[in-house]
């Protein structure tokens, strides 16, 4: 089960800050096939973080009223379109699926007219960022045209003030352009930190250590957040020793161990 993100002596890169009931509930639902879990298992997850059942039930009621989840049978399911889209982005980041790149780029130019409100502009920027475009300069966004059609959704396409096109060739060095569009060194540094976090935690989980669940939950969520922000570059544009493949490989082993231990935890709390 995924959830919404070195040596044994190395300090963790994930901050173990206090989580809210809502953040834990959304994370575990987003990481579950069908985005549904029975209420007792949701409560057993928030209990890992010292969150009382009453607090978690109140959070579920508020999330239901806000249209984020709905009660179905003995549990809750995510119904918000934005949250389900986030789940899809997490799955895409985890798989790392890309098409063969022919050297072309997708280009979007925002704000060619004067009719856009500040809210519309902000929404378009968010949509482009989550679609793994990088901003070259104000209003000009680019990315290699190497994503599968299902991932290359363009929610901005209907805007009269936005132009989009496929550009066969970009002047200059493609790899250098990628470093201008994204903070690749920053992403790689975070990936290295999370790889270091997962290594000792995977060992603990593979020993069946239930005391590792809370910290592992947070590492799991942090990895998925980082993978969702991966620009999914063609290999020839990625920096030398790009850690994307290593992060995904290590995460698969870590998540398998995490699933095993949390499934046993759920079994102990199924009748709460």
C-alpha cells in the first residue's frame, strides 16, 4: 500500500512533525486501490499518530461535508475529482512511464489576452506545474513531448488566452534547457535523502517491526510526493547519476514490506 511521501546511523530527511487527522486519512485513502477503506482501518491508521478516534471521526464528517469523501457501507471513499487526479499523478510518478522521445517539445504560452483574472492565472499555473511543465519565463511553459497521452492532459486547452503547440526543435542545448525549467539538483538531493531514509526502515519492516509504521507512513508519503514532482525527463536529458530509477526500485521493496506490516496491523484492528 502506498500512502499520499544510507546507513542505519544516518538521520532521517523526513521531518516527523505532528500530522492532522485529515492529512493521515487522505494519505492512506489516496494510497489504496479504489480510494476506499473501512472506518475501523482508517481509525487504526490515525491511532498510529496518537490521534483519538473522536477526532478522526470529526475529520471524516468534515471531509464528507466538503465533498472530499463519501460514506459507503462501513467505510469512506474519496470522491473529489482533484484528489482522484492527485492519486493518478502519484501512480504515474511511481511507474515513471514515458514514451520514446523524438526531440520535440510541448510549449504553452499563457496570458496572450487581457481577460484572465488572477484566480484563472493561478489555476493555469498550478495545472501546468502538476502536468509536469516547467516555466521558462513568465507565461512560457515547456516540457519534452515524451509523456503518454493519458498523462499529457491539457486542462488549459479551452482557454482563449492560452496557446499550445508542439515544437520540433528548441534552439540551444536540450539538457541545459531542462536545468532551467526544473530544479533538478534539488530533486536529486531530496531523492538521495529519501533513499537513505528507506534503507534502515525497510530492514525494520522486513523484520515485522510494527513500531516502524508511523515513521514509514511519513516516508512513504514523502516519496510519493517527490515522484509526483518528477519531470519524467527522457534519459538523455537527465543529469548524470540521476536517482529516479534507484528511488523507484528502493521504494518498491520498501512499500512491499510496509504493506505486509500494515496489513497485519489492520488485521489486529479490523473489529474496532
